[in-house]
C-alpha cells in the first residue's frame, strides 16, 4: 500500500508587519487598516478579518500569446469578492488552467478590497438606511464611464449585469446608473463600477460613516 498523502493546510506564516499584527490579534477589524492607511499585502489578512467573504466569477476569456514554441493559450479571469455589507474587491489573473486563474484572481481581489460608503442619498426616500449610495459618483475604465446615483428603496439595481454583480456584493441594493462608452467591453464595465464605488469614500464625511 502506498503512503497516505497529508491534505492538511499549512499554517499561515505572515511575511509583513500588518500580517503579524492581524495574526496576533492586535488588529481585529479591517476598518482599522483603512483608518491607519495600512496596506493589505497578504490575502490571508482578509481571510481572518472578513471571514464571510463571497466571490463571483464575472469574466472569463482566452488570450493567446505568440512565442518561439508557437501560440500559447491562457485563461483570463475577473473575480468580484465582497461581504454584501460595504466591502468590495475586484481582481484579475491569467493562467493556463481555469481553476488556477480563478484562485489567483480571488487572491488579487482580496488585496484590492475597499470599503464602500453606503447611505440613502435619494430625496424620494430619506430613510437613513445604508441601502444605496449617499451621493452621485462617477467611475471610469478605458472607454467606459458609469455614473451611479442614489435611488429610493424598492427600485433595485438599475444597471447592466456586470455592474449588478459588483453592486450586489458591495451591499448596494438600490441605485440608478448611466453609462457611456463601449460597455460591451465587460472587464472595463466591471472596473468602472468598482472605481465609482471607490469614489464614495473620497470625502471626509464618507470616512466617518464607514468607520462607525
């Protein structure tokens, strides 16, 4: 009989100061990192601080590269991660196998996770619940530009399917959207939405709300 192969996951050994502080329990919330402007350089940091994180593959394509040995095909993947409660990240990766590309994209998305300043900025609602966004924001990526505006409760996500995935995992339930440019370029559409949400906390008021 052959030897049994151990399938146990090796224990994480932090390589950064932030990672060590998280593992020791000195830092217990991801919002502490944002308030101190500390970088997230290890995906395991997010695994510990945001254990309920969800992910969704939103884009898959095959890209080819010409080499001396001929054409090489690889999968290009975009993944959105979020906790449906004010945190969102988008990551991309390439690999020869789809499973590896997805895993790498998830890790990349965790390193790019950001807080979203949610609120009720619609004059038609004014319920003071974080179901929408507090004010109009604009995001751009490539030729795509998306404008997000606050919407009253019950409207839902008035946006294209790629944007809906980003908004839903960010915890935004109601929003109006307006787009310009080549929105058929799915990856740019996704990144423009992500950039718009990133702009929700550029104001100091937004930071105070997010860090409560």
